[in-house]
């Protein structure tokens, strides 16, 4: 079965020796696992990974996502479409990049970020999972949409008033040969690579999420349209769009615009323009 995998490229932060730039909500993913054996065979377990930048201003504590979340959907899950998730043991984790001991930068960390400005690169990963969920029926041609939404995004150079904008993280489950989803027969694609958030300006950069599919279904990669709500695309600043989210030649003639390989998922670009994207 061919699967279309929309990528939400977790926040890219480009830095120079004089300027640090990257960010609360930074991106994430919703995936599901088909339980193949045991008393819950045929049901799904949903998982959500989300990322937030650690910072706070005015002496207030940095906003937290909390220990539980709800994924909403237009599916028949639990009779309402809502799926409850709980943060797994050991999370959230600080996945901030560690600076080389010989560099002029101190280590980046979520510790001690009270009164810290945004875009310093300190990042926290949250992972939530559901109990086994029964999905009975066949998704429509447009798919069942599973989503999580809220406010607010972190500041960004390529989004107008980003910190005032909502997020809408979603994934879709499409029909396959009119086959009932109970008992389940397919897992969603998943990402194996940890997001990269701090990148040196002026150097070629290549990144791959290492997406994989347990059933070895074909994966096709494309930029995903970030949303604020179901029918509200995120507004980009002049010179940017969801298919052109990183600095290009308009910002600096030496820049190489971001590109994604539809077959491998490789994301490549070179930016001499610093900022948070």
C-alpha cells in the first residue's frame, strides 16, 4: 500500500557566532501501532511526540504540555472520536543539543530557563501513548483525521506573529481496498531520528527523519502544510511558504533553498541567513 507521509519539520535554528536563533510548540507527530497478538489483538495504540522550546519571560514558569492529552478525530474511536493519551514514564526529556567542549558556547539546556528569551535552542520532547483503541469501520476516501491542537507556537522569523498562532498537528488514516480497520492490519509510518534544532549558518546541511514502515509500504515525502485549525493554514511572512519554509536567494544570494527528496525524504539546504524557522 502506498502511503503519503507529510513531514512537519521540527523547528530549524540557524546560528552564527554573534546570534542564536530557533523556539513553546515546535512540532510533532502522531502515529499508531496495530496490536498483532494477545488479548487486545486487532486494536490500535496511538502515540504522539511533541516538542517545545524551553523558555519563559517575566519570571513566569515556562508553559508545559502536561501529563495527559487528547487526540480528536472524525473516526469512531470510543464513540466520540476522542482518544486519551498519557505521558510515558521517563518523559519529558531534554533533547537540547550539546555544544562541543572546545567551543565558545556553553551547553544548551532546559535547566535554568526562567526569564530566558526565546530562540536559544533548548528543546524538550514529550511522548504520549493511548490504551488499546478499537476502530471499527472503513475510513472515507478522504481518510480519518487524528489531530491535537492548542496555543501557542514559538516565535519564528518566517511566520507572521507566530507566538500568537495556534497549532493543529494531524495525521490521516486512509482506506485500503475497503477493508475494515478491525481487526487492524497496518501500522503507520514512524520517524526514528531525533529532531535537529540548532544548525550552523553558512554550511550545507542535510537531514533525514529516517522514516520507516513496518509493513514495508512505499513512502512518499513532501512538505506538509502547517495549520492553525482544520481549515486555517498558517500565514507565512513575505518570501516564505510551506513549500519554501527556509531562507532562499531572496534573503541572501548565497543561500540554497530547502528541498525535500520525494523518494528518500532527505532535506537539504544552505542558509547564510540566521533566524528561527
